[in-house]
């Protein structure tokens, strides 16, 4: 059994957190490959080391004195080293970083040092080999991640190492320039490493006990999702639920490796298991609820729309010509509605309306702003009678007016459009009917 374990920034924010992490790793022999993030926030007002690096490098790039800021960053690492009683020094590393900053080595180089240095400390503390991600995580000249090349190099490199620490978030181009993934990208590195070593499990350790059924900002102490499929996860993440970087799913999904989200501060909890498919029946009919505000409905009316060949295409090309993607498109006999992101649409609304008039010649167009979309997701819905009925009766009891309903053919989700001001009430009503009343 081989496990790859990735630890997020809050799990490595100080020496105390490092000690918890080491205990987790040592308690299971199969936890052989470790992917650390940079030190995160120690409290709500703190600043992540990655952000300190970005700020510090901005000074360097502007030709200003950055040494004081860099010293502050070094202090964060020194306090971890001292707190763990390690006998290593990062003096030389920081000298090199200062030189590279002066030579304007790039924003990605600067940001990547957070993970790089944390990796050095973690390897020394655990007695594992340190492998610089720049050696084996490859990007092309345009900064695009090179999956196949990386997999080949990394597999070969890791085969030679029984236990190793590989810092997350970055890699390098062929010419050696450092390149990072987007923010939160250590999740992706963990996934790449898991695929490269053919791991049995990719454990992603963070500061929550897994994926929650609903946003804890709306529902007090929501239940944790025990098992979720990749497709369900995608639906929920798309609608705003975040725990894992979106791109972290692809490498392991292809290789059939499950991801287990775990809590460093509560290692006894099982967290959420993300799998390709499962016969494990979910505890509740629904797996999760997520949603987003800030949508506009563009309602288009035209008599005999149903019999006009190509009407839909003409309408959609008006959006395409203006570079606007649409979210949902429920339709009736003589009506059709296009849901778009308000932010994206606002600046171009009149161009889009005139393009629709020009291309599709509708009778009327009417806009409705400030809408929210809620996705109720669950593989269990397909085999359960009355799910939609329960959702809508719960919403009606909560006095929420439903403006749109869309159920995908996969029967994996039901999308409900409500007014933004009803958003929280709607989520509470759906959570109550499926979770609270079932407990
Ligand atoms: N340290 C990087 C960030 O703050 C990457 C990561 O933590 O995954 O985005």
C-alpha cells in the first residue's frame, strides 16, 4: 500500500502544526510521499507566506528595497526550525533568493520558494529525501503543464526513493525557469505525484473534516459528505463549493486513485472519500447543495418559436459573438431563457440585445437580474422517487419563489433559480428537508 499525502498551508503554519503532520505521517508506514504547501495563516489576521513572497517580489521588481520583507519571511521559517529543534539553517538559501530577486527571476520563482523551503524543512524533520519539484514537474515554454513528460520523469525519479518530500505548486520549463500552477496548486502536485507512483490513495490534509453538504456560512455545522463521486464533486465545485483545486482531480481520476480529504486537526475523523464510482449508498438522498449569486436571465419571446428551425443557434451566436458563455437554457414553446453571469454580461448587455434582435428577430426580450442558482446534487436521486417534489414543497413552505428549474439528463443534479435575496433561505430549506429531518 502506498499513500501520497499532501498538507495544506494551515497544516504547516507553525512548528506545532508541523509536529501534528509528522505524527500523522509516522503513524502509517504507507504514507511515503509527502507534498507540502507553503506555511499558511496562523490566525485570521495573519498573512500566508506565499502572499508575503508575492509582495516582497513586487518591491524587488520595482527596484525598491525588499530586504526587510524578505527578513520577515525568513523569520517565519526560522521560528518553525527552532520550534522543531532542527539543526538546519536556511541562511544560504535566503542569500540565493535575495540574489534571484535582485536579478528579477520572476513572480513564479518568488512564489514557489514558499513550498520549496517548507519542503526542505519537512524532509529534514521526517528524515525523508528532498526532491525539488523543478527536477521533475514540467511546463512547456508557454507555461502549460506537461502531464505525460512529468509522469515519465517523476515515476522514474520516485521509484528510486522509498520516502520523499516533493514541494507542491511549482515545476520548471525546459530552460530551468520556475513555473507555478494557479493558486492552491499544491493540490495538483499531490495528484500528479499520486499518479506517478501509482498510489493506492491520495490523502489531502487540510483544516476541515472533508467536503460539507452545504456552505457552513449558511448552515450551522453542516454534515460531512462521506463518499462523493468525481462527477458530483465537479458539479458542486462548479457551483462554488471549494476544498480542492479543480484541476487536482484529473491526474488521479484517470488513474482510478481515490482522494481522501482529511483534517490535520482532527485526524481521527475519516473525512470525505472522492471516488470514481461507488455502490456505497449516500447517507441522505442528496450528496450536497451549492450555489452562486449573480446571474441574469435573458428572456426571449417569439410567437411560433418552436417551429422556426435554427432559432436557438441564432440566439446563442449573439452571446458567442460577444464572448459570453451561458450557464443554462430552459425553454418553452414560444419562449427561451438564457442564464448568464451578471458580471460578464453587464458591460455588454446592449450589444448582446441588439445582436439577438438582428440575428433572431424575437418579439420581445426582457432581462431579470440578481438571480441565484442552486445545485442540488446526488447520485442517489436517480433511484429515489419524489426528490424534486420534496425540494419544491420545502421551498414553497419557506416562501421561496422558484424562477427556474433545470434537471440534467444525468439525473445527478437539479438546478433551481431563485431571487438572490431568497438564496440562503432556499439552501436552508433544502438542507432541512433532506438532512436535518432525516437525522
Ligand atoms: N501556496 C500556494 C498558494 O497559496 C499554493 C498552495 O498552497 O497550494 O496558493
